[in-house]
């Protein structure tokens, strides 16, 4: 499918509805634009939300999750029994 698109003064391009539907793109969706061998290529992008944690937060969680010696030994013994 070949379409002629116009670039606005702001550098915006509107993807025709037929093409958006065919490619499964919706309003607010994200695409990746890259130059490849002198051509402009658009491809779907996945947006993954991530959380960033400080070293202090991670250290606190490690400390909270630490097992006491007795609990650790009991778990290791159960694992040895299953092997």
C-alpha cells in the first residue's frame, strides 16, 4: 500500500485511517521512526512502564526479606528431601 503523506510545519505526519487499521495502530499509539538506507521506516513500538528504585530501597527490601538461620535451614532441608 503506497500513500502520499504531507509533513506539517511542525514536522507532523498523519497516517491514513486505512493504514492505521491495517497495522493495528490507535490514537495515542507509539511508533519508531528510523532512517534505513536512505529511507524513512516506521514500525510499531511497545511501551513498557518501568519503576526505578534507589539503592537504599533495594537494601531495605533485601533486609526485610532476609531469612533467620532456623527458617533458612528448614527450607534447605525440605529442598534436600525433594531431591
